[in-house]
C-alpha cells in the first residue's frame, strides 16, 4: 500500500508535489501552534479558576470563623465542606444547606486530611462521581479547621473544545486554501520549466539529419525567478551551441561533397587522357617511332600530373590527421638560405618575371621542415607567375619580429577580386574559372601551402588590390609543437 502511494506520488506533477509538501509542512506547523495555543488557554482558564476559588475562600473563611458554618453568597454548582482536623482526623461539620456537599465527598475529605499535614493551601483536580471533573482547593480557616471548596471544570473543557473546533476548522480551511492556491501559484511559477520541457520535446522530434538542419525552437517565456532565468539562459545557450555545431557539420559535409566532386573531376580528365592515348597507341602501334614516342611522352605527362595531384591530396589528408601522422621532419634551417634557393629555382623556370629578394637579417635560423617550407615558397612564387602577365615584378621579403619570422611574397599583378579572397585557400578553388588545368593547376597549391604553414604553428595571410597582391607567411621562431619523426 505504501509503495503504491509512493509510486502515485512520484507520478504527480512537480507543482502538485510541491503544493502537497507545503501542505504537509503547514499541517505540522498548524498542529504545533494549535497544541501550544490550546495548552496555554487551558492553563490560563485553570489559573483563573484557582484565583476565583482563592478569593471566594477568603470571604468564606470569615463567615466560618464567626458562625461556625458557611453562610452568605455561594456559587452555582460549587461545593463547600468544613472539616475539624484537630484530632488528627478530618471530621465533617454539618453544612448549612444539604446542597453544599456532593454525594461523593471522599475526594474532599482526602484533600482536607492532606491540608492538615501542611501549612499551605492545596489544589487538586478530582473526579466526583456523578458530577464530573472538579477543581478542589483547601485552606486553613483557623487552627484545626479546614475549608475545602470545589468548582466544576466543565466550562473550561467546553471552552477548550470550542477552541479546538475553531482551530481545526480555521486551520483546515487555511490548509485547503494553501494547497489549492499554492498549487496554482507554483504551476504558474513553473510554467517556464514546462516551456523548456516542451522545447526539449520539440528538439527531440526535430530532424537533425538534414544538411541545413537548424533548431528554430527556443525557451522564450519569462518569469520563474533568477534560478529559472539562469536555467533558461543556459538552455538557450546550449541550443545556440547545437545550432553552431550543426552549421559547422553542414558546412563540413558540403565541403566534403565539393571536395569529392572536384577530386573526381580533376582525376577524371587525366585518366581520360591516359585512356585515349593508350587506345591511340594500341591502334597506331605500326606508326612511325617518333609518333609512338610522342604518345608515350603524353602518357607519362598525364601520369605525372595525376601523381602530383594524388601526392597533394595525400599530403592534405595527412595534415588533416596531424596528431596521428604529421608529415613533418623538423631540422635547424636557415630561412634566408631557403628563400634564396626558391628564388633561384623561380628565376630559372620563370625568366619572364623579374624577382627581387630582400632579407633582414642575413641569416635567420628556425626549426622547421625545410622540404615543406620550400614547397610553400615554391607554391606561392608559382602562383604569382601563373596568375600575372609576363613582365610582372615579383618580390620576396624576409624579416624577423619579436616572436616570429615573416616571409612576404608580393607581385604587381591585377590582384584578386574581393569575392574570391576568402576562398583562395580552399581546395580545388580557382580564381580564374576559365584558366586551363595545364596553366592554372589543380587548385590545391594554396590549400597545401596554408595547411603546411598551420602544421608548423604559423599563419598565412592575403592582402590584395589592383597592382599589389601580398601573401605573408609567419612562422614562430621556436616552431613550437614540432617534434622529430
């Protein structure tokens, strides 16, 4: 039974449970207050009755001393008995009226004997047969004479019963009002929590597998106090974080789809060329040797282009998983010497672009992977040559700051459009969509350069305007985070 009640209680709403809890607490408080008030009232009325008995016995003692019996004013339903106790026993004197004594005088006689043995007034509550509860008081009128008076306590009992009845009714109504109105107030105060629960149910039913999925739900209802406000703020912040995570995931999925599509497209072209030249070589096997050599050269060129593309893709994949397999072999390297080597190679392969190199200081040693940093420099210089007309000036500047070294590659070409600047480091992205692959490359050069610089703990930045395009590579002087592999 108790377990069933507990299960039923647990199934109640929080507002109802709080209201019932407040009701139970109020019931305990009411019981304590009612008990204290009732006890105080009974003691107060009893003390009043004792004082009334004492005052009445003062006047009655004079009458007994003068007349030998009690005469004069008497109270309704009060009893009076006069005892001679001089002989060691309590001997009852004949009353003036027979109604002065109850039928059961044993409690009065017992109190008179007890009074004879002490010098102070005595009070006692006793039950008189056929009469009920009486408050008895004994006092010495004169030596050897004791007066015992008894007053009924039923008025006190009636008053206390009425008080208890009033308390029960008043406390019961107050308890009912507390539970009913308290439940309403609590439900109203807990409405924001219900709103958050409704929002959570809406989120649970929302399809988060959609690519552009976003949670349109928020807990907007106000009220409930600072604690509920803090909970609502944390709840909405969590939803914003989920939205941001979903947006990042959607963007990553889009980039992955675009990457797969571009990679497939980039590989499809050289594969088709290889297949075409292979077919041509098969059916033209009897051609002149110079024709066969020409076809074989084209096959090797397309295969080499595919190899470069696959190497770049593999490098990017390994850089993405740098914590597992970072493709870096750091060594103490003179950055200025590395720039000079890249400049010499550029002059040999792009003689139509004048190149100047400025280095300050003359030697700048860093702990980097020289092969990968050289690859970054080659990519940036080749990018400047490919995307600018012949005769365009190119410059490389090496400088050292407080915490980092910088390599600035600039050209005086037409610049990069503002709409393309944010995406130049994306994989397979080309600023000039009409440029052929033979001249424009696969669109992985800047992506590889950016990933390699980031793997070294550095940054690469772009600033461009007509007549000046600048790529700035910054590498930490300590190359923090690099370890030998």
